[in-house]
């Protein structure tokens, strides 16, 4: 493993992500629902069943306290509901309301068109499949290492002289 190449690849991914997000953020679809609110609604819609806040947290780029405040706002707007977890009555689950599901679908259709325009317009089908494969592989690798201390792999690579 080349640490330099890994960092260059990471920088390329993050640069593309930042530029795409800036472009998406400027679109009219976010007038009534912020991108972060949409992320939470999308995460709930994708699962299709109530989720604990900690599960939602795994799917969004927000701190736990920020997510909790955002869910409070979504609940006040009638887009999500909190309910007691049937399996663990101490836990609370979050679910989409009908209004939340409709808001997610409405913004989601527009967002999907934007993604198709900007990502699909830049890459061919084979490249899109390869990007999906590589991103999935990276995500699965990170998930598989969830119990490993974050610095252990870097330290091991440095000890092996692979850096």
C-alpha cells in the first residue's frame, strides 16, 4: 500500500464530493428541505422501517447531538415520528410520517435527476459501475474494520515499510 497514492485518491474523491455538493446545494429543490434533513429522511426511507437514532447516525454526516436536534426539528414539522422500541422499551425509534415520505420522494426525484445530470453526464456506464464497485468495496472494508483501532492499520503498514 502506498500512503501517498491512498491520500491522492482520497483527495480526488473528496474534491469531487465537495464540487458536486456545492452544485447540488445551489439548486431550488432545497427551499423547503435542507440537504441534511433530506439525508435523514432518505436514510429512513431506504431502510423502510423505524430506526434508532444511533442507526440513523451511521448513515449521515452529522454528530450525534446535531442529528438529535435535526430530528427534533423534523418531528416538529411532522416529517418524522418518535416511538418506543417494541423490543427495548428504553429505546426510541424514528420513523417517517406520510408527510416525511412525500417530502423525501419529491426532493429525491429532483436530486436523482441532478445526480444523473452531473455524475452520469461525466462518466459512462462502465465507469459508473466501476465507481459503484470501488466505493462499495471501500465502505465494506471500513465496516469490516469497525472493531480495529483506527491507527492500527497505518501503524502496521509503516512497520512493514509499505508506506
